[in-house]
C-alpha cells in the first residue's frame, strides 16, 4: 500500500502547487472512517481507496481528483456524511464524491440486468464532471486487479462481465486505452479462462528459439534502419494483448498462426514531418500489406487519437503492424482526455472550468467525416436525455421532461394504457411530474383504466402521444355512434306508424350511407336532420298528421329524496340529468347534489352521503365546458352558432388562457341532460375551429 508521504510526493512531482494539507487530511479521514473494515484480500479496506488514488496520480490528475479517490467509498460504506466532507474538503470535492457515490449506487441497482449500452450512456450522462468518471474507472480497475481474492466464482464472473460490457468500452470512449486494455485482459482471464490460457501459451512459444526475443530483434532492426536514414526514433515493440488476439480470431475465424498482427510496433518521432518521413522509409524497405494503411494524423479519430498506421511484411514473412506518432500524440493515445488536460496549462483549472462534454466537443471539432461528427452529436445528445429505472432495475431512456405516462408507454403499451398512478422513488406522485435522472418509477395500473385525453397536455414522447390519440379517437367515435343511436330511437318513436323490417336498409340506401354506424354518427353530429331521417325511413311521414313532437322534458326531480326536501345542484361539478349523482347532507342545510366523480366528495367526511338518482322527468342543468379553439376570426361566432342550433343557452363564458394559436374558454351552458350535452360536444368537436371540447 502507498504510504501517506509517497502519495503526496507523487502528486507534488507533477503539480508543485497541489494542496498537500488537503491530501493529508483526506488520507487520515479515510483511514479513520474505514477503520477496521477488511477487503476480500485480507488487506485493510483503506488500502483500496489509496491504491485508486495512486492509479490516478499516474495520469497526473489534480489534487481534488486525488482527494476524491481517497474518499470515494466513505459515504457509501462508512458513517461519513456529505456535510462532513464538504466541511473538511470544500464544495468541489463534496460534489465529486457525491457523483462517484451516485454512480456506485446505480451500479448496485442494475446489477441483475444487462442493458449495457443504456448503462454506459447513463454513466456518461450522470458524470457531469469527467473527473467523476475517471475516479469510477480507476476504482473498477483496482477492483479488477484484486478480483482473484473474491471466493465466489459466480461473483467474480459477474464483475468481470460487467467490466467487459460497461467499463472497458467507457474507458475506450474517452480514450483511456491503458485502462481499457488492462480491464479487458483481467476480465478475459476470468470469463474465458481456457481461451486465455491457450493464447498465453502460444505467445510464449513465439519467444522461444534462444537468445533475444523476436519482438526485440525486430524493434532493434527498425530503429537501426530509421537512424541510418537520419530519423531519431524511439521504437517500442509489443504483443497484442490476449483479449484483442482472441477477438480477432473470433471475428475473422482464423487460427492463431494465420493471424497477421500478433506483434505491433510503435515509432515515436520528434515531429509530424518526421512521422511521414518515417512512413516513407518503412514502405521503401519492406513490402506494404495493401488496405492496412491509415492516416489518423490528417484525420484524427473522434476521441482525438492521432497516428499513422501501416502493416508490412517483415523479414521471415512475418506481418507486423507499425504505428508512427509524435510524443504528444503518444501521451494522448495512452491516457486519453486525462493527458489532454495534463498537457494543457494547469490541469485542475481546465477540468474545473470546462464541463467534460464541452472539452470533448472541442476535440471533436477536428473530426473530419460526417460519421465522426454524428458520433459526437450523439454524445452531446445524452445531455437532453434522462434515465429512469423500473422497480426491477431496468433502465429506461427518455427525453428530458418525460413524465410517468411517457415512462409507462416506453416500457409497454399496455402498461401505459392502464396507468392510474405512479410512485417515484417510493412516493406517490402526480402523473404529470417530470422525471429526473436516476428516478425509480413504479406504475400503478388498473385493468379498468383507459388512456385519458388530459394526458396529451403533458406527455413528451411521440409514442405516448400517438397511443393516447388513437385511443381517444376511437373512443369518441364509439360515444358518438351510441349517442346517434339514442337520437335515432327517439326519431323512430315519433313516426306515425311502426316500421317494416326492410325500412332501415331502404333508409340507408336513400341517405347514401354504407352502414348504420355511419348513419348514427351523422345523426349525432347533425350532418343529417331529424326530418331527413324520418323521410328516409317512411317517405311522406313528416307531412302527415300522425307525427309526434320531440319528447318534452319537464322540471328537475330527484329520486331518493323525501318530497319537499330542499336541494341544490353543486356549483363545483354542475350535475345535469343523466350524470350519476350523490347527495351530501349536513345538518340545517340544503342537500348538495354532486356528480359521483366530483373532487368535493373526498372532503365531505362531515356530511352524510345520500344515494340519489334523477327522476324520469328531470330536465335541465348547467354544464361547464372547456373548449379550445383556434385563434382566427369567426371562431367564436361558429361556436355560438352551434350552441344556438342545439338549443343550448350560454350562461357565461370566460377566457381561461391564450397562446399564439389557441384560446381556451370556459363556458357554462344550459342543457336538457347528458345526452343533450353529448350531442353538443360531438358537434363542437366536429367543427374545424375547435381543437378540443370537454366537460369540466
Ligand atoms: Mn471503491
């Protein structure tokens, strides 16, 4: 384990201004908090955060990052609190430690599932500061180095898989190839022990044959060739690591012997000019393998990687891969973004001032191809996304502003359709609540529930919107047809004589309707008049003596009340005949009649409930509507016209809200009963200027 003074020395070697006292405080704080906790290796737990800090000093990271690494497990695994950390180490460190703690919790939550791509994106989105991610990656790397101490094979494999699927690709994404390679090698050994052993054995055989290793011999030859032609180069030779060899064997279906690039060489030269000169010298000396040359200097990779790559056939028919780059390019290739900062003036400043995304974008501005730019846009896009969990820990990706309804539809259409409520992080919350990153969302359902038109005012995903719209449309048509059928029955009653069995078919033909549903819809929406329907059913009937007048409805009466008891229709819900109703009776007061769905009932504990029903001859009531109409001349007149033609008096009208293209009105109108109201609503909805019409 690194000693306290060794750690401080390491940081000061690359950053003389580092806050030595803060690092010392963190060291002592972490040691005290972790106390006697023990790792699977038998070492004191405290050795782990110190080693993680050590890994990060290799990347020359700033003092705040190092302190964060030392403290990274104190919140989750000890009694330390965020307030304590802020008091001792300041707001920046507290924020960073909080970030790492959150990532660890997410990791624990989603242990059971394999939505690796989603989890990677989520970790990116959550690490608002790249330093959080760097600490997390170093944490994982150290855990991988000590993986073999864990006794349970199942647990070792799970951790290795997760590292392979999530953390190694993340490291690659931000250009930390050393982290990536080591994680992959360690994970590969755990997940595919047989394949690992066989490749390791082959690699060893390659080195046999006495004296100098083949790899060193080739490297020495390369260096000599370049020097003889005036280029000072540092040449390194390395074997591909077992995991990448194995992956190539699997991808290309080739054996180890057929694999061309088991060995790779790197020439590090002083300038970009010399990179190209080196390339020329190598191509002159050895035959080039066609199709393997790549120029990542003029066209860097999206993460900023620069190098020339080529493959040549070396003496003894051995294919070798050669990368050519400058020292600066090399540092960036090895340490990715971390090096990018370290090489800038003052790593800490750069890290603190630029959120990591913008830093990445800066690098990406050099991306040349459309595809690379697209990749980078995709990265930036994570900022507009949120990630929420199902109770089972599955990750659901949604746009910012998404609500539990959007969440439910994203999981499954049926779940969305049946939503009646939601719990966010265990608390019941309104369905219109915007979700936040990391929320756990439980959807409460009922088989009796259907999509509600009101949801359209707050959902943000296209899927939810489309599903709700489709349902509401079909529901409205059903209601309209049912209403038309009722009116049709009334019309039939008014005819002077009963109809023959063929009358309906005849009527459809005369009125040019394909089926009776279409006719009922037309009747409800007043596209065909009562008189026209009567004539079609029984030609000549409207002129005859026997036709009866439309049914008359008389005053309001309510069943279930002792005659003479005073009642009033509640102002809050405006019940009209046909509504299901309930009475609230309080001492010395008139009985209040409410609709069964009225919110007031929930607060009516101090009153007796009285079961009520409308009398057969009930007629008349005031219904309150919410109508959204287009903001254009004549809209209001059109509404008034429809209400007039349906015999509905407007009692009052007020503008509830307006935006550019739509106005919302609250209307009180006098209607006979629910059927009458339904006809009016249907007619309103059928009007072009009306965006929506609902009873309030
Ligand atoms: Mn840890």
